[in-house]
C-alpha cells in the first residue's frame, strides 16, 4: 500500500498523493545547446518520459531556459550546483522545478533561491547524494536520510514547504534503507533513484533491485533510472520496473527468447528492432519475439502480437492465431503494419 | 535466511545446500559447432560463468558432446526437447546434467532417460516453462509450480531423485509466486530464471525484480538471466543481482554517472570500456567512472579505484588519492596498468 504523500506540481504534472508514479530522465545537453536538447526531450517524450531534468551549469544556460521552455513539451527541472545566482536565474527564466543539493551552496544564497521559487510558485527538490554528503558525516543510510531531512527542516524554517526529496546512493541496499527512513519520517513526495548505477545491463539490474523493492513496498512518487548510455533505455527500464512490480501497467512488454543452438534467424537484431518500435506504445500489451518452435506457440498464445522465427521466414501471430507467414526481410515492416491496424502506432 | 536444500553435483560444481548461488548461462551455438561453442564457453568462464548449458537439438549434436567435454572448462548441461533418444545419447556422451521439460517427451522414453542418468550418476533438471505448460492447464503461478512438482513426484516414483527444479515464466510477478510455492513444497535445489526476459536493458530489469525479490527472501540455488543479446551481459547482470541483494559479493561493482550537460569527456564509451575490463575481476571491489567534479571526489573516496574525467584529460584516483593525471587518450591503458599493479588483472 502506497503511503499518501503531499502533492507537488511540476508544471502540469502532479507528483505525490494518489497520482501515478511519474517517469523522468535527464538530458545530456545543457539548455544553451537549444536544438540538441529540444531533440532529446522530444525523443524521450515519445517513449513515455513525463518530466525532464536539465543540468544548468552556467548563467548563460539559465538564460536559455526561457527559450527551451517554449520548445519543450515536458515540464523542465533545472539541476543546479554551487552557485545560487544561477538557481535564481533558472527560476526567473521559467524552470518548472529546481533540483539542488543545498549543502553545495553558500548558505546566504538559500533565502534568495527560496524567495525566487515562492514568487514563481515552483517546487524545489532537495536532492542529497552519497557522493556529496557533508564532509563531517560518515556515509550510511541514516546519515544520508538525516542529511535530507535536516535540509527539509531548514527550508520549512525559512517558510518554504513546496518540496520533493531524493537521497540517492550508488548502492542498492543503502538506497532501500535510506528511502525507508525518508518514507517513515516525512510526508513529502519521494523521487527514487540509484545514482551512478553503471552501464546499461548492470545499471538496469541495480536500479531494478532497489526501486523494485521500494515500489513493491509502496514507496516512491517519481523515479529515474540513471544509466551511462542511451536515455531511451532509461525510460524503457523505468516502465519495466513499474510493470514488473505491478505499480503501473503502461506500455508494451517484450517477451523475447535469449537465442540458443536451435535458432535459425538473426533474433537479437530482430528483437532489438521490435523493442525500438514498441517503445512508443502506451497501451499495456505483450509482444513476443521467439526464435523457434519450442516455446513460440505457448508464449504467442498469451501475447497480443508475436513473431515466431524459422529458417529465413517468420510467422506473425495475433492472440495465438497465425495471421501472416513472411520472408525474414519483410518481418519488421509487416509487424509494424499489423500494429498500425491494431491502432497501437 | 536461505532454506537448506539438497545438494546436487553438476560435474564438480555443487548446487544447493550451503553452497554459494551458482551463476550460469547458455551458449548460442550447438555442440556440433565445436570451436564456436568452445570459444563461447571460454569467454563466459573468464567473466565468472560457473555452469554452461548447451542446446542439443539433434543426435549429431549429442555425439559432439564428448568432444565438447574435452574442451570445456565448465560442467556442461545438455538442454533437450521432444526426443528421448537424444537425451540418452547426450548422457552417454558425457553431459554433466540434462535439462528436460518432461511433458515434451513420449512418456515411455522417460524410463530410458532415467536409466541412463542413473548409470552415469548425473542429475536431471526438471524445467517447466510458461510457454510449454501442459495444454490442459490454465497458466498461473500455482499451475506452473504444480506441474513441476507433479513431474518431481513422477521421477521419484520411477526411482530417481537426483533432481533440480525450475519453473520459469516471462512475467516477474508470476516467477516470484511460482518459486515461493516450489520453495515451500520441495527441498530440491531451485534454478531461478525469468524466461524470455527481452532485450538487454528491460530484460535485466525484469530479471532483477524477480530474482532480486526471491534471493532476498533466501530462495534460489543457481540463477540464469536470459537476455536477447550478448551472453557476457547475462553474467554481469547475475553478479550485479547477487551483489545488490547481498547474497554473494563477488566481482567489481561499477559506479558510473549517467552523463549530463556538465560533461566534457566521452564518458559513455569510457564507462563501457571500463566495464569490459573489470568483468574479469573476481575480487569484490568498487570502481568509479565520473564525468565531472560534482560527485567525482565523493564517490572516488569510497571506490578502490576511480577515473574522474575533465576536458580532454582524466584523473586516476585510488582510495581517494589522486595517483595520475593523464590525457583522455591514455586513460584506459593507464587504468589497466593500475589494476595490474593492484594484482586485480
């Protein structure tokens, strides 16, 4: 059972309360690379990203936020470190939320940041991080959670409570413990994430272990999976975690066999191409891509649409019924056509 | 707390009892492609694979098993469907275990298979699968678990109990429920896996959710992560799951940042290369690859060895101390050299 938190609005997107767990990512480009960052945002939005964070390292980037806001179809969270003046400029230029690690700023600047956020009525995410914990503290789940909660108290004392909290570590077990403490001790919405999780395969696994455990226990209002790699993978992994924990059933689930000595088709490439195609689907369907007869018919029975590969050809199967038998070269285009007929693309 | 199961031996590798959870994978090539499959096995063994399964689709492949056994440094599990004669040949030709889904075979052949396995004293994995459940049953966690347990009973009635069980489904929640039933109702060692989990990123996440939950609850004696992609990723994900659940702390853990608008180095490529290098390390160390100063120093403090990237250069840091400042082009070779000095490679 998810414990009910306060609700904050990032642009028009509500986070917390009874709202669905929100999926977010972060761009690789800063706002001053306006076209590049807008392209990134469009691509991520098309696969289901609902909130976008951008690093704002310079004052110039802060000024570019107002242009980016005109181009972005997603609410924009500005990520700022070290310099409160950049944070204020980011707010003034239209950021829908800012994320700061308050310990990184000259303390006298916090009141300026809070004043600016109040004026534009935007929330602040207090995001502490195992890599930048106050130097006086020994890193542990409780010191990390306590650090976040102390900052929350400080902001409340300064009259600001439109807050969201994150306290990420690069270790799965520490992440789980930290957020359990935050969930117990606070009713602000929680942004879950494992920081610096690694490259795609192992990073997805580490994030899934930690976020899966927390979400299964009803903890978490928005999530980010951070992978060193393609951002589209981050979104796909977020939705896979939400589906596999039963928290939010959105998007197409791919069932594809790992290939073995029985395979007579280039299944890896086929599955990767299918994965790319179905990432745009929001309906909760199951798509199966199998390389041989051993499991294909059984799995296809439970799939909304399936491909079963043979030697140089493939079957397209809908709800267990074979609808097409096509050459390997035509499989993807025929598959796409069927998705369009089903009004999924 | 892991419930104690019986122990079976696959070659010299014990599975069950108090033994470490064993990591396994499956080759893409059949035994008749002798050199290719031997290369696959060597590569997988070098990154920590401890058991290898090979599909044996034909009698010819069964005969090649005796040659493969001479070349393989890992115990070989033969995966056989439909034809009991191939299973018998595989056993006679040196398979260290066979995996069958008994419902796939003419029932009169089971006694032949059992006789052959008894004679050579090798175990059998009874592996049922959501894709090939008896047609009379409606797929659910309990029907899947019951199907496996009925086969176990049948094998016991036929006088054979050197068994391991798996009951895989392509759904994470069903996998968790199925294995909980098996764990409760049986004391045979359990081989965990999500079948046909999908491509690398989402497949790793789905497997991690299911296997992570089970292993955290003390269930599972050997694991396979099945991904449509590179087998080396499967092994890396297995170890990441074992580390992140605290079940088995083996191998190097990579902490690498996801890159953002602050980055001035090709971090994705760097992290992927570092991941490849450290996959051969068996010592439980932490390696950090960070793109900028924001989290680099903090994370590097907790890493055994770290790379912190700048604009065209990088620092190599050991236990928080900067040991080298090198050009971007030399980073990987210098990093490798440090690992060799540390006797990790």
